[in-house]
C-alpha cells in the first residue's frame, strides 16, 4: 500500500504539472500581464527597484517574485509561459515536500507504515484542490508567498513542539539553525507580498503559550534577534525603494497593497463592508478546498473544540483559523489569499481520513488518493477541452501572435506599441514600453509598429492576430496588426 500511495502522489503531481504546462495559456488572466511586464522591465530597462508595467504603472508589491523570475528568464533567454511561471511551480512542489514532512511528524500513530501512508495522502490532498492546481502554474507571487508562509509555520511548529526538559535536552545548534531558517522565511515572505508576513509572528505569539503554557516561550523561536533579521531582509529592497521614491513607497505599497483592501470597495463604509463579506472566506475555503474541506471540518467535530489546541494537530488547526481570520481584514476577499491555509488543512484531513475515519487502514488512503487523482484529471479536462470552447482562447491567441511577430522582427529591431492593450504580448516579445502610446522619439526610431487594425484601415498588416483581450479601452477584444514603418 505504501508503494501504491507513492505512485498515486507521483501521478497526481505529474498530472497537475504536465497538463497545466500543456494546457491553454492563461498568462493574460489574473494580473499576470502586469507581473511578467515587471520582470521584462527589469531585464530590458534595468528598473530593479520600481519596475513599470506596459501602461507605466509601478509595482504595488515587493518584487521578490520578479527577481527570481528575472534570474530564470535572463539565464535561459526564453520569454515564454514556463519561464515566467517557474518560480510558482518550484514553490508549489517545495510546499508539497513540507506538507509530507510535517504530516509524518504530526500524525499520532505508532505504526510508521500507517504514518507514511497518511503523510503521502496529505501531499496528494494539498496538490489535488482547485486553488493549488491553478496557482502552482501562474505568474503571480501567491504560491511563492504560500511556500514562505507554510515553511515559517512548519519551522515555528518544530521549535515550539520539541520538548524542553532535562530528559530530552535540545541541540542548541540545531535549534538555532531552524530559527535562522524560520526568520529568513518570514523576511522573504515580507519581500514577496508585504503584510501577510505578520502571520507567522502572530502564530508564534498565539501558539507559544498554548504549547508551552507561558508567553515567554516565544523566545525559543529566536524572535528577539529573528524579527530584526526579517525586517532587515525586507529593508534590502524597502529602504532603497523608499529613498528613491518616498511618496511612491507609501502610496503604492501601503495604499494599494493594504489600505486599499481595507477601504471602501463597493461604496459602503468599511465596517459595513466588513460585515457583509464575513461569509466569503469560509465559503472560499469550502469551495476551493473541495471535498477535503469536508474532511477537515469533520476532523474538527471529531476532536471537539475543547481539545483542538491540545491535540497533535493543534498547530495545523490554529494556522488554518489564523489565515481565515487574518484575511477578514481586507474588504476585497479572494480565494487566492487562503492558499496558505490549505497545506496544514491537508495534513489534518489526511490524518482524519486514514487514522480515524479509515481506522488505520491503508486502503482509506488509497481511496482518497484516487479521488485526488480524479480531481486533477477533471481539472485537466476543463483546461484542455471545455475552457477554450467557452470563449477563453485569448491566452493562446496572444502567444501565437507573438510567435508570428518573432518570425519577422529581429531581436534588436525596435517596435512601437500603440494602444495594444493589457496582455502579455510585449513580454513575449522581450520588450516593455511603459506607456499606452510610444513617445515621439520611440515612434521615429521604430522599425515596426503594432496597433489595432481598426486604427489603420488604409494599411495592410504583415501579420494579423486573432482577437486579443482588453485592447479597445482596455475592455473589448480586437485584432492587432504588425506594420513595417517607411524606410527613411
């Protein structure tokens, strides 16, 4: 059975990754055009602190994802979906390993064979849910943030759960190494998306007295030197970014990334909007974590609230609740925000499925693993067959047009982009013109022009695109054409 679980985990991982890579391109969705434009702007225009997108909008998140992506794209020289999304893919697979290791550590069972089956199932449940399937291959910082947050939770859990008595003396070098990794992850989480990096700190402050019976136990995590280290890691970018554009740092990061989310989103006062949207996080958790959310809730009922924090699964349960509560603050609720809760929730669901519901029978793990594989296959069918039939071919249209343009335009030839819209065409072409219209100088020096064909009815394009998204007034699809400028 253990071998069967290993094969199921490999099948789920391979299905999720392979079919997402081979499926239709979705690089035009969920603000990915902006993310990849920042990467290209770093590489082509060398704006490393405040990169601009194709409309001249500066970054509104700390740019760690773009730094990692720039290393991938710059090293390979490939401007394509897989290079733009590779940081997310690696972060998602690394999170899977953390889930398996922590499930093996936390599952209360004397039979190591059963524990191994439960830990492998936890990896499957983490991979086989709709949010992970989508976010593991996307050019956004969500999965990278998830990795750093889940790693921080795991390291803090290890530090706070190890015995501190004379019968089992701690290894100080090992504890310092774990604490160092913990606070590096917290700092990198801040450098990825800012405010969510508070989550591991909140977890430590809440979990330490519950686990050790005293608030002073937080010092066991190295917080006195670790928190300044995390702040210092963020300051590696934050300080020069602030010194370069002080107003931009305050308005762009604080105002857009956090204050914007806590202000009015629908015309209602914040307090009213907060009340009206309280239901959304539990709903997203149930909807996106699919059948595994039912197992998680069933496990909570089985353990009983009075024992939640004293149970071996207590740190995982606490983390899930903290994530759900933390993201009640923004007026704008999104299912993407909850992805860090799914990893510990998968551990709890796997434990309950195998140890309690399955009465420590490996067959229960195999059955749940098969359900996970079916979910991945169903998602693949949706991506490969159903989604293109329901009006979402734009991603492939952008990509195919870029491939055609490359056949005519040399890498060193300049292109002027005129009202080309909000999509990743420029990024595919290794260019980033940070404005909707070129300057007079850019227009005069350009050998090629790309613009909507409706804007040039008397000219014959060399290449014409299929309909591309968000071209006309950044809303309506339209066809673009590649035009050669007159020779001087």
